[in-house]
DNA sequence: ACGCTTACTGTAACCGCTTACATTGTACAA
DNA sequence: TTGTACAATGTAAGCGGTTACAGTAAGCGT
């Protein structure tokens, strides 16, 4: 079926051992830093390795050592800037620690209940970074039960599982930005939720509510809609709210992506930003500074969150103790889209 | 060093064989669709597999079968939307074909000459999609010499190597958009090149030159700058050109990212887009429709390019014949940023 | 009835490493 | 000097699959 590619001419650990005049065990020790090897021997081995351009065969390593030297990343099949930034962060962390990154992006809610096992798991990774609400609790529990180290990124593990999670300071950040909107004179402030069950969204909503309450503004549930953290959905939702005659003077869009949809909706309906309606986002997406008016938002440390997730996962894999939750600080970024609210 | 995770309680092919009452060879045949297996036996095996939730150990498969069922993606450590879209395309292709995606993003020009081998190669993948100018010809040649299947994405292989490449119709697209700029009354049109040696950029420049020549506009080399396909660099370059007193009435920014930088530069210097200076990009990046004025650009089929690259790579791995070059059609998208050029 | 082909299945060697265990050599205390 | 401890290295048994090869049974032409 597949072409056999001259498997015998590949440089293997035997060749290195012969060239260095030692046994394969010693070569292995040098490569992995395990056991004790004299300085002199190590030097000879390293010379042989680089002169032969030897690279250990990953599968053989994986089989023999029961470590794949690979971590998996499960993410939703979305296409925003968010993810490349995240991947960059993960890459920064693992590159010097002899780990590779295996990716799987889920397009539709996936579950192991349905039968088909996930393409990432104990069989091909040493641990997983899970960043998607598309994976149900059962699947996570199953992998956790197999002792597969897992770190959750921007989502929560099943409550009773001891799985570390990395989050942004969502509530604080949301509270800050809603406070800012209020300070600019806005009272009727819309909040657009993220996807069903999304943890970031839930926390941001808490911040939204807290800010309103702290400013003695009664919470109007009709002002809370769903934008799904996606521009298209957010656009539809705002148009719908406007057509239902709901009045508001500001919108906290949940994230920047949704804010972009809000921009489009407001323009279509002839509203000016920020003169008629102020708009705020969350994340400080790459485009936030380029859209016009430039978007007021909350800067979330995306790359850092990837780095932290990887760091904690590797600690978990190495059996080191880890913290159970990391909350990364956010920062309010005030731009044009909230310059002043003049409605009441 | 690392915790031993109960390796004996993992379900392995033996367990499946026993439960189904057959040999491991038969189970393997069922899984891989190799050899002949009676319908009845296959059914029993499949039942055993799903009832035990068996997943073959990737490393063992890799070692025994000399196929890793993994492809590698080498990309530059950039953070634009481009790459998630690409990954999505690759994922779409490989998901149902039993392949996984291993990622490596290069931050600085990498070469195997310098000694350190790449983290992706024959030892852990069945083939590579290379998308970066950060990898030099020597490294590519080396891997190619080892019979590792490679597909180049938006970059060219060393001339004498028989490596398929996927490109956009850059020249055509660039020619179209420059023609459009000319039609709108612009004569002095800037082109911002991408990074040194970038193939997309080179081809776009050809299109730029062709359009000018076809319209009897003399090519002014001082109007050609370098934007590196990056907003920051493009911003600096435009500001520099303006300060050097160079006059122009339109800018073809090379890609959308650079166009965003151009927007910033022009605003800082008090120019209106498109009234004073028209701006055009390339790619139809996600944000192109959101920035203001909405950016006229060339839509490049990014996701499709990822899909095609993966498809061709898998064909290569399977030893099937493949085409040597794919050029994906582009499409002019006219928006606000080129509405009319009124300068001369 | 007999040999031959074909369909199916089992046996066991092997893929290239890691590592438990054995072995050797050397320093040092008794 | 001899026993002990420990550092340095080698030997060889797996890790969990794949697949070449062998074996068995059934179908079929003569």
C-alpha cells in the first residue's frame, strides 16, 4: 500500500553507539540525562550524535519509555486570532523542553459516549490542554480516570475532578469596563452572552451585574442577549433587539468578535458609535485597534495563558505539585468606541 | 522521575483479540483494513473494540508499521488569522483519514546546518507541510533526501527538488487589484513588499508591474517599499516615504496586515482614506471588512489551501502520483478604501 | 477422488528505543 | 589488605503493535 522508505539507512542509536564506542544504553542515558555518565563519554556520544545527525525515533522512544513527549491541544474549530496567539504561547513553553504539540480542532460537540474515541488521548500524548466547550464532562472524566494529565483553558472541569484550570480575571475585567461605561454616562447597558455554558461568559456576566448593582442601576434582564462570542450571531441579536423596540445606550459585547458584529448591526440601523450607542468588547483582539472607531476593550493575556497552561501540564506530567487554578490579570483599554454616551 | 501510570491496565490489542476470540493479527487487519477478514469476524472484532474502548497505542503502531500516522506543519511564529484558517483546512482533510497534526512554529530563521535538528522530521511524522521562509534550502533538501514527503505552502522549494507547492494566483490577483486602483484614477501607486525572499510577495509584485505596464504607467522604483506583510513595519515604511517627500495617490500594501499599518500611518499624518490616498490589501483577512473604511482586497482561499496541501501530502505518503503545483484562484473584493482616487 | 487455488486466520519475528539488572573498576574506611 | 559503596557501563528483556509466512478449510475442475 504505502511505499517502503529505505528503513535500513536511517541512523539509529546503534550507529551512534558504535561510532562513540559505547553501548546503546549509554547513548540513551546521554540523550535523556538519566543515570550517570562520565563527562568524557558524554562528549564522545554527543559528537557522534551530531556528526551522524541522529534523531531518536519518536515512536520507539514512546513505546519503550512509555512517554510520548507530546502534548495535545483540543480546541474549537474557530478561526480567530485568539488561537494562534495561544499556540504561540504553548510553543514557547514546550520548545525547549523536548515536547511536541499535537492539535485537534473540534467542529461540533464531541463526546466519547457516542462511541468514536477522540483522536487525542493516552495513546498518543502525555497530557492534554483542553480549550473548548465542545467536549463534554463524560469524556474529560474518562480521560482523567485513566490518569491522563489535563489542564483546562478557559473552561471548567467537571466539579469534582482535580483538574487545574487557567482563566482570565473575567469578572474583574468585565466589572471595570462596565464601570467605565457607566462613568461615561450610560445607564441602559446591553450584555451579550457567549456560547451556552461558556465559563468566560458566565464570569463576565457576573462582573457586569456587579458593576450595575454597585452603581445602583437595576438589572434589566431584557438587556441581556446572546452573541455567542461570534460576530454573525451578535449582529443578528442586536438587530433583533432593536426591532423589538428595546432601548439602550451602550453595549458590552462579551468579546471583541461579537463587538465587530455589533458594529455592523448598529451601522445597518443607522446608529453612530459612540455618539448614539457606546460599544465595548473583551480580549483586545488584534483587530480592536484597527476597526473604526477603535474598540474599547479589556486586554486579556492570551499568549501568556497558553504558556501557563503548557507549563502546568508539563509539571503535572513530571509529577510535580501544581496550583489548581490560575487567574491571569486583565487590563482595561479605553479607545474611541466609548468616548461619551449622551443618551438616557 | 515521572510517575508510572499503571501501564498494565491499558486496553491493548491482546485484550481485544481474546474478547473477540481471534488472534492479534486479525484484530490488526480489521483496524487497518489490510488483508482479508470475514464479515463475521470483523463484526466480532469491532464489537470487542468498542466495548473495551480500545485505541491502538500510537507509538507501537509507529514502530511496528513504520508509519506514524502523523503529519507535521512548520509555520512561522506569527499571529494573524491566516494560520488558524489554514489549520482548519488541514484538519478538515486529515480528520477522517486517521492522521494527526503535529505543529511547530519557528520564530527565527532555522536551519539544520547550525546543528540542532528540527523538532519535526522523519522520526516523528510521515510527511511535512512547510509554510515559512524561515527554513532554508539546505534543511528542506536534507529531509527530502531522506524521502520524507513534503509539500510547500506559499513558498518555493529549492529549484531542482521535486516538491509540490500550493500557491495563490498571486500575480493575477495583484494585477486585478492594481488595475482597479488605476481605473479609479490613481497613477502613483505604492507597492509594499513582503519579507525578503517571500514568494507570494514576489508574485504580487509581478502582477503590480504588469498592471502598470499594461496601462502605460512608468514604473517608479522609489514607490516600491517593504512592509514585510506586517502592520508595524508597513506603518514605519509609509511614514518614512512621506517624510522623504515621496508623493503617491494609492497604496497596494502587499497583504491586509500591512494595509492595517498603512491605515495607521496615513491617519497619523492626517491623510484621509480613500479621499486623499486609496489603500488596497491582499488576503481578505477576517478584519478587512471591519476596519474603517472597509478594505478593498483580494480574497485568497486560505482554508482551501490548507486542505489541498494536506490532501496532496497524504497522496504523496500513499505513493500516489500528484500534481506538482496547485494555484488557487483569488477574487477581487472591492470595498470602501479605494472608492475614488482624486489626486494626480 | 484428487490436486490446486483461494479465502481466511494464526504464529512469531521484528520495529528502535528505554531501563532493570548485572558487572566492572575505583576510592576509601577498617 | 580486604570489604564496602558507589560511579560508570554493558546486557538483554521488553514496550504494543504490524506483517511475512505458514497453515487450514472450502470450492472447483477434471
